[in-house]
């Protein structure tokens, strides 16, 4: 009914390709947090509140805003229960105790925040946008990341950005992240050796074009520290369908290497098979690690990926209770 | 000359064409530039693509293009020449060029001069001098050898003359001058006609034994007009031609002095006939206006004859029956005739009162017409003289009168008349004075309006005769003749049945009388101005003919034409054919005046020694630059093709921040040039309709997506307003703030986009004036959601707005207070959401006074001239053609969109009605006072 990409619709290029037509794909300019913010908020407004799966939430000194529906540290009243000897006297609720002969302790509802790390691959290959995709991969990844940040902030989770900002617990965490991002160096490599801490979630937005072996080993390393990962694999439609014909010179935007294909259409089958096998390998790895894997094409709506992420992050909350 | 004759300066270079197959093979091997593509997963491809890479083939048409280019260059280098020309000159020494430059050369003068120039050019290359000789001797050429360069200059300036060549004089000059210089080659550029003295020229040319060439026109089409006579019955003349070999149709046209075609005839020359007659039998009125006869499609002075006869002023003799009474001139019978004739004729009065003496006196002066006013009895001698004169072509005009009425002399009258006169409308008559009947078509007076005011009281009556009707030129209303006429041999006798003074009728007082007399006199044959023996008349040139038969202004060499009794004027260089005299009366001088024969020059008659040539239609033409030009064009095409295949010409995706500069600038300039006129016209039209109908207006920012959204938003609000309120706005209009008239719009929506250009100072001055004159502008930064980071810095749109407003005189602002009239102007609302909610709507701060407390609505004075929001109103209002919302609200809430529309209605009502709603709080009090 509604075209959420209205602002981009005006700039939609023509789709179509002949041997002598303009190039299919281009490298776009890097988009920053300010421009993304409005779009991300619009996406986030469409998604219901997200409660990160409580099962994974360990005891933590940080208090969050979300009641975990059990006794613990918090501000909201949970229950009165009889005083057990040994508890500190300070927790006795004298007003309640005065009403009968028992001594009651007021329990608060456990309110704990979960830490979720975000990371968006901003390497040159992410700037690729083809005629078939509506936006560049980097642009879409930023939108998704900010929308997630907005959603998580709304739920009172602590949200951090790898290599950019420590986890923040704030209603306007998304804005703050954007401010940090504006001054942070461009994230082309996953920050190695960073301490994520235990029991946190990590969402990686990338096109995963590095060799599969490298990626798998890096993910395994991360999994050792107990992090639960969520991979969002951004794919430009052209990268999957390979609609090139005739004599084409392909250029790798990262390395700058050029390779000439005399008859590009003959490569199509072999390429598609190779590309699919990489996706399968990634998915297999994540399944093995107990992580989630979301494939997202830039010609689809950003909301689709958001909903998928929402499902992965909050699955047990909705499913478990 | 026939077909394509192509020669090469260096034919051996054509061997290069043999290399074409090799070039073809080489061209086929060069692959075109590959399509360049950015492709992130190129690493995957590296595994797939095998290293060997066979070169792709060029497209066949590109190869063909390049081969053609190569072949053209090789051919061009070989120096191709179309119609290569061999040398025309023989021998050594000066080249004698004799040119017939008379009237007969007009038809192919350019070719003739071209040949002469070619000869001179070849003489220049050979380093020879040139002797030029013209057979009309109309040129400043002195017959001595001149350098070829000078000869070329002289030839370039040469023009053919409307003169007859004089071959005898030419022969003499050649013998005295040119032959002394020992010419090495003689070229005679003949006009193809042989004249009586041509043999002299041939003889002169044969005196030296050199190479001789004779140039003849390809086919002699010369036709001339000769011996034209304008007789009273018809205009006739002879056409003469030289070439009698085939039947030919000639069209002859008669024109007046202004060049208007008056008559045209087609004359047929039968095969073998050299002379044929033509005649124009148009009405004499028309004929007499013909000043120039010419043959269509034949341009020379011989094919034109000029006529002067009709335009000469006639000499008219006046004879009256009574003595001139100088004391009472108005009663003189000749007074009105003189006044009527003076404008177009020369009048001669006889000095002698005696008719018998005055008639020969007038005839001796060569009058064309004689007017006899009321002369009854003619002396015997005079009557005979006049009768003879009339039969030779004289025009006798008689007027009735008391004497004629009673005279028994019936000679020299067109009709027999009753003795006595007929009185109309007198005391003893039943009849009333009669007006003149309309003139018959065959009458010479036809075309003149019958004068209704003219009445005839008295007239002489013609006896009824069988041919009376045919002799009658004009009648009274009752059918009695007023003017009768009879042709006697070549002359005319005309009788006016009324007197020439005002006693019998008031005809002489009317303008019609002048016109009638003019027609009558024009019928008379002009006798020309007689020249007495001692008299010599000098006529200045008026309009002259050039060699092609066109009228030209007289040149400096022309002298006045001298007419004398001794000899006829002849055509010469000083007196070319044409008109001489003044506009009122002139003499025509013609090239041919009769008895002309045209004889063709027969080359066989010349004897041996003349190398016959014809005027070349085609001159050598160097093809080299043209071939190179075509090759260059092909090269340009090749470059374009290569660029295109390499992708350099692709139109890049137009991004607002990084437009392809050259293309944008070019398109922009083109669009501006095209649109300035159009928009101007449209502007007025839009203004006109805007003045008649309320419309929503928005500012065109130049950012396409924003403008589209604004338009859609205005459309949505227009629809909502029409549905819910009494206001039915017209189609929304986008405004260019720098040019469009703003006065017609009460509220203008101005979306702020950081990418849009900031309006210049002049534009902002207009906006300022608009706001001061009572208009309102609704600024919308549309950035409520993308927000301000922690409130520390302004968003780009807000910065942009600040920059725009910095040029405006802005009053203090406040968010809309809850009791402001804006919240009550139509719907009762408390917030103004758009696509986003939460942003405030800012308006001019209103003064809060104590007296206003307690009122349900607060209003400042007038309408706030500025309103600012960040909620993206247009985004919420925007609908597509099916009236479905274009954009979701944030959060997606249908109620919010409804509130947005309500806010829009309130805004519009507020802008249109101002404080009306606020004033309505007084309504109960007013009603109470009225006692309702």
C-alpha cells in the first residue's frame, strides 16, 4: 500500500542491461548517521517492542528498565514475602509488617539490561549499489543498525557499537551512537581482540565477502567468549543473479584488482553456484555455533530484516512464556 | 562534360587502396573496450575465469567505417578533380580575347565571362599577356596587352550592354592595336549572331596566323520584339528569332510603368518561321497603359520594347464658336473644357477667331484632338481639312449648343440630329430634367460611376437611325443619347449632346466630365511632339534598360537624349535603350525599331583556322577537400562510436548532490532558453486563474522528491477541504518564489530541504513584501523524527531555515497557545501533527492582555505571517491519484493523519478568515443587543 522507500523512489534508476549500456553497479558515497536516523526511526516505529530473550540475561550489575517477571534488583514492586532470618533488616517493609504479626520483606521485580553490540561493515565493497538494488548495502546496513539501536533503547537494553562506543543505557542511545559514529574512524575491519564480555549479543551487518574460511575462523573465535552472534548478510541482487553479458571488466572495489570476462554470460551458472555455497557455509557455521543467520537483499524492504532480527533476538520471550 | 569525368593529379597514390585488405584484417583483430563494472565479489570470479582470453571482434560496421575512411583519405591524397580541363591556349605571345558583349550575350553572359576568366587564368599560368576587345566598345579596354591579373580584374567587372555590337569598328581597332602586339592565340567569344559587318571582324582575325578558337552558345534561343505600333484598334508588333529549326511557343507580356501585368499572349513560332506577328486587342484604355512589352523567360534588352505613346500628353486644340469673353470667363464655352483637359493634356487655342484659319493652324501644331465647342457651321475649307485629318486618325470632339442646334450643317457629326433643341423641365414642359443613365459596358466610359447629381435641362436630339444605338456612348435615363461617336477610318468624331458650359446641363461642373474627357482624349492617337527644324530637345534619362532587359537607374556614362528633326535618336553607349524625359511625358528609345533580321553565325562560313568551342557549363572541380571532409566526418563518427562502446557517453545517474556538471549545465541552459518565453505566457494564465479561484500554493524547492511530495500534499489537503468545508480550492500550484506573483495566495507552504538552494536576497525581499502585505508562509523543516542530537545542534534543515529567515523581518514567535484561534478556526484541536507528531507549530507571539483573559479564543491582530513546523505536514497530507496516502505516519496511526488534515483545515481557515472566529465570541452579546 505504502512505499516506505519514497525518498528513494524519485531517484530510482532504470533497470535493464544490454552489452553497451551503462554499468550495472556503482560505488556510492558513504552515508552517515545523521541521514540514516530518520529512516531508521521510521522503520523502528513499525516494529513492536523487543524484549531480549531473558534466558540469556545473566546477573549483571547494570539495571535495566525491563521487568524480568521475577524477583530481583529493581524499582517496581513485585511481591511481599515473609522475612527470612539472615536477611538485612533494611529490606523489611515496616508498613506492611505493622498490619499483622508477620514480618514482611518487599521484593522488587528484577530489572536487568542486556548488552547488545552492533557492528556494521563499512568496507568499500559495502558501498556497492546496482541498478536492481534500491540502496547501497552500507546504507541499508546503517538503517538496520540504527533501527535496532532505537528498538533496543526503547526496551531499555544497553547498546554498544563495536569499535565506536561502549554500551550505552539511555532512551536516546541511538542518537548518541550516531553522534559517536560521526567522529569514529570508518569501520572496515572487525575490531580484533575487543573484549565483549560474557553473555552479550552481537549483531554483525556485513556482506561477508572475505574468504569463507577467514570468516568462519573469526566467528568461532568470537563464539568462544560466550557471545551469541547474529549475522545479517547483506546482498545486492546483482551479486546473486549475475546478469552480466558480453565482454566485461570486473573491478574489485576493495583491492582494485581487475579481471576481464570475455563472455560474462557463460560464467553465470558457475558463479551462482559458488555464491550459494558460500551462503550455505555461513549458515552452517552459525547453526553450529547456535547463532542466527539472516540473509537480506537490498531490493527488499528493510523491515523484513528487522522483523527477522526481532524474531531471533526475542524468540524465547514470546515462545517460552 | 557528359557524365562524370574524374581525373587524378597523382594516380599512383591509388595503389594505397591495395592495402585495404590488410587494414581490414588488422581492424578485425582489435577488440573493443570492455564494459567496466564494479563488482565486489570479483574474488569469486577469479577462481572461475580461465586465464586465456581471445580477443573479441569489432562490430562489422565499425570495421566498414574505418575502411571507408582509409579509402577516402587515399583517394583524396591522389588529388581527384571533377571535369579536368585541358589547356585552351595555343602558341606563344599575347592572348587576344574578343567578346561579343551586346544585348545578345545576356542569356549566357556568366558562362561567357567564366570562359574569358579561364582563358585569362591559363594565360596567367603560362605567363602570357592578354588583349581584351569588346565588340560594343563599351568598356574602358584600350586594346593593348595587359597583364593577365589585370585582365582578370577587368573581366570580373565587365557587364554586357544593351547595345548592338559593331564588328566593323572592332575590326578596325584590332587591326590598329591588337595585331601589332602579335597575338599568339585568338579567342572570339561570339554571341552566335552574324551581322552585316561580321565579315570585317572575321577578316581582321584572320590577318595573323595563330591558333584561333571560336566560342558559340550551345543553342541560339534569341527572340526579339520588333516594330511595335500602338494602333487605335490594336497594339501590334513582330517577333523575330534567329534559330528557325523548331516550332516554339513564346509568351509575351505587357506591363504598365509599375510593372503590373496588363496583358499576356502566347505566340507560336512554326517550324522554319523566323518572324511572326502579335497583337493585343485589349480595350484601348488598358492598351494605352502598356509601357513595356517583354518576352517571358528571355532576358535580354532585345526582348523588351518600351512604349511611350500612351503616356505622352496629348495636344488638344480648342476652337470655340464665340469670342473669348475675358470679363465673364465662367460663361465661356471653353472654360470648363480647358479646366477639365488641363491636368492631362497640352491645350492649344487658335489665335484666330476665324475657324477656317484656326483649324489649319492647330493641325500644323500636330494636335491629337480638336474640341469644337458649339460650332454650328463649319467653313467649307475647314470642314474638308478636318475631315481628312479625322480619317487619318484625328479625334474631333464636338459640343452642342445653341448654334449647333440650329445649324443646318450636318457634316462631321456622328449622328444626324434634329434641328432645334429639346427642353426638359421648363415652364412649358411636363418633363423634369433628366439624369444620366449608367454607362454601358461597351462604352469607353464604362467603369465611371454615373453621376446622379447631373441633370440635363436641354439637349440636341439624334434622329432615330438603325445604328444609333451602336454609336451611343452615353444616354440619359429616358434613353436619349448624351454622347455619340463614330469612327471614320482611323479617327473618331465624338459629339456631346449638351453644351460645354453650365447652361444646358450641370455636367461640365461635375468630376465625371473630367473623367469622360480624359477617356475620350486617351482614345486619340498620339502624334508625338512635332519637332520643328531648328528645335532640339534634350531629354534627361529616366529609366534605362541594362543588358538583361531590366530597368536600372541611369549610370554615369549616360547622356541626355537629343531629339531633333534631322535624325532619329539611336541607341549608343551614351544613350542606352530606356525612357527619357520626365514622369509626365517621356520618350522611349528602343534597341530595335523595325526591319530587323537575326542571322545565325555559321561556323562553316568562317573558313578554316577557327577551332570551334562551346561555353563550358562545368568548370574543373577539386574533389580533394570534400573527400577529406567526408573522411573527417567519418573519423568523428568513429570516435563517437568508440566512446559509446567504451561507455563514455552513458548518462550517469543524476544524483542531487553530484550532478554530471556539463550535461546538467547544457540541459539547464537549453531548458532556460526554451522555457523563458513559455513560462512567461503561462505565468499570466496562472495568475489569471489564481486570481479567480482560491488555491493552495507551495514553494518549488528544486529538489524533485520534495516538490512531488508538496504537490501531492497540497492535493490531499485540497481534497479534504472540498469534502469537509465550504472552501473548494482549485488545483494546487507550485510557486517559484523568485518570479511568480505571490499576491493571489493567502497561505504558501514552504518545505525546507537542506539540499535546496537558499533563495537570494531579491527573492527574499519579495517574500518579505508578501508577508507584510498579509500573506502567510508555513515553513516545514520536516525533520522532527531525525531530530536534533541531544538538542545541542540544529539539524541541517533547521540551519537552512535559519539561513532563509535571516533575510526576513521576523516577529517574536511562540508555539501555538492552547487558546489560540488556530485551534478553533474549524475543528477543535490541541496539536498539529503531520507525518510526525511531537513537533510544535510556531506562530507569531500574540500579546497577552488582561482583557483577553476568560475569552475562549485569543487572537492577535491579523493573521500570523509566519508559521513554522517540523512535523512534515505535506507528508501526512500527500495522496496519490487514487486519494490513497503516499507515506505512512510515524508511528503508523490513521488518527494522526486525520488530525494532520484537521490541522491543515484550521490553518487554511485561519489564513483565509483571520480573526473572524475570534470575533465570534462577541456573537452572544451582539444577539442580545439586537433583542433576538
